[in-house]
C-alpha cells in the first residue's frame, strides 16, 4: 500500500517551514483540545491558539505566512495569525471542517485517524524524559490469572491482551538495546569529563536505567512472571473445554470463516507468546551485556580524559613544569625567549575586609627529629587505591555471592528471606547482590520477590524466597 494514498501528500510540509516550531505547538494544543472535548468548535480553537501561543504567533515569519496565504497581507496580531494557522492545518490535511447538525452554521474541527496517531507520536517523542516503563509482564500475568480463575468469559480477551503486550514488550526491549548502543556510540564525541558525567547521570541513568532498565530487572522482571504465564497458556491449550470456550468467545470478537480458522488463530497466539517469552529472556541477557559494556566504556572514557587533559589550564601547567625543571641556563633562556613575547602573564588580586589584616607568627623555633615512617606505608597511593578496589571487588565477587547463598540455603531447597541471619553490613551487601543475581538463569538458585520488606537483626531487606533450581 502507498503511504500517500492514506495521508495527504503535503501533510508534512509544515515541518519544512521556517515556522515549524509554531506549527508543532499548535498541533500539541489541538491534541489537548481533543483530549478534553468530544467536539471542537473552530472559533474556540482559534481563541485557544491565540491565548496559548500568543508570543509564538507574533514571532512567526510574516513573509512566508503571507506567501502561503495566496500573497494576501496578514495583520500581525494573535487572532489573525491564529486564523491563518487553523486554515493552514486544514490545507495540509491535519484537520477538516464540518458543520453542526443545528441551524447555527457553526464550524467544527474533525481529525482524521492518521492525524491523531501522528500527533500522539510526536508528543511522546517530545516528552521522552517523562516516558516510563509500562508493566508489560504484570499486565499479561494479571489478566491471564483473572481470566483463568474468575472471568472465564474473558479468556480470549486476556489472550489478545497477552499477545499485544508481548509484542509491545519486544519492541520496548529492542528500543532499549538500540538506545544503549546509541549512548555507547555517543561516548566517542564527548570531549570533556563534565560532558561524560552529564550524559551518564542526567541522561542515561535517569531516562534509561531508572525509568526502564531497573523496573525490567526487578518489579516487572520477565523471569518473575514468565513461569506462571506459560503454565496458564499451556494448560488452556491442553484442556478441550478451554479451547472450546476460547473458540466461542473468539467468534464474538473477530470474524472468522470457520471454527478451524478460530482454533488455528488461538493456537498460533498461544505458541507465539510462549516462544517469544523464551526469546525475550535471551534478549534481556544481551541488554545486560551491552549495559555492562557501556558502563565500562564510560569509566574508561573518564579515565582517559582525566589523564589527557587538553585544556589551556593543563597546557599552561605543563609549560610551567618544564620551565621549573630545566636546570640548564641555555634551555631556560630559550624557553623564556619564546615565552614572554607570545604569552602575556599578569598578576591579579582583590581587596576585601581582611586585606589589611596581618597574621601574627610565632618567633619561637621548633625543631625535632623527623618521625620514622614505617615500611608498611612506603607504597604509592595509586598502589594502595588499586589494592583497596581489588579487595572490595573480591569480597563481593560472583563466587562469594554464590557461596553466601549456598551457605544460607544449606541443605534446604527453599528459604524465606525472613530466616536470613544477617549479622553485618557485608552480609547485607551480599544479600542485595544475591537478589540481583537471582534473575540470572545461570546461577543455581532463583528468587520469588514479594511485596514489602522484612526486618532481620535490625536490617530491612526485601521479602523474597530463594529456590534451588534443582532440588536435592
């Protein structure tokens, strides 16, 4: 199908205009009216645009506006420009005019379905900062559980919802993966430590990690709901009564030629959801790897920028160091010969209320033997810092976390977090690490995260249950 058979050919021409920002703001104002009212009166929309976009309308490029207005001169006031704006949106196909059914001959605004969809998409892109993660897995799970236990007449509706939500979740995960890749590539264009920090904490952490990645890994985890979803769907598939009920319900939702077509559609949707959830589990693992790569690359980028400072301050500092360390008189003379004519240095100072104050100094001299420095401290600060980081990493390594959980479970197949005997801050941190690793299918255990927290020896930890994947 040709796209421009479904939409007007000049629909997007307003985005190529000098006044495109005003056009976009007008579309967003139109969207607000659409959300608030069933019928939008043309004159009310004109007044609304004149009030809300007053400054934007007055700042429009008049030469272009008059050219688009068949060469007719426009009055430079908000109401006139608002009328031109509404007329222009109608000419390009964003809106249509219709008359009311009464005898007042009032004109109303009608929006085509493509206009509503495109405007909503543009609005979502513009407000990317406020977009959060939708609870896809919980929606699939809750609808299927309710249909399975209480609302038997809505089984097919729950199946359709699960099918649609699974597709949406796949799109969300692919978008997240490509977004992390985009941030990874952007690192190469950041040339200062401050830019890297702003991009990582103000953009990546807030928009990607906090809003999408963390909910995906915790409260709406794929592993948390996948088992129950697959169990319900496969039980429906194996139960003839459920299939019969689904077929009858499907006939009321959609038009099918025969019950065979209905049954094929139901089975296809069930297998699609089950297979896709298995595929998405692998996709989440790839996202984890890409996120780890990005964080490592960010740290490496900051380390590189810190050690290779190309600012004027750094260059001046290196120049001063070279001048100070030059012992040969002829070398200093050559540096000074180039230094003074080309670089002007001036001293500067300021006066305040303490400038006339002279600090008194003791005239008594103190002298003593220098203190002996133990050999244990005869290590560079970099070596000490590296050793400290390695010790911390080893303390909470993957192996130590696994051993910690194995020790807590002992010979049991499951253990509630309320039974954890946490006796130190280190064990608390190990517990947090073990919760995060519980979603990894490569470890020997899994967790079932419940609502709320439990208190263990003055520590508050999430309420959860640890299960061995293979019972002993």
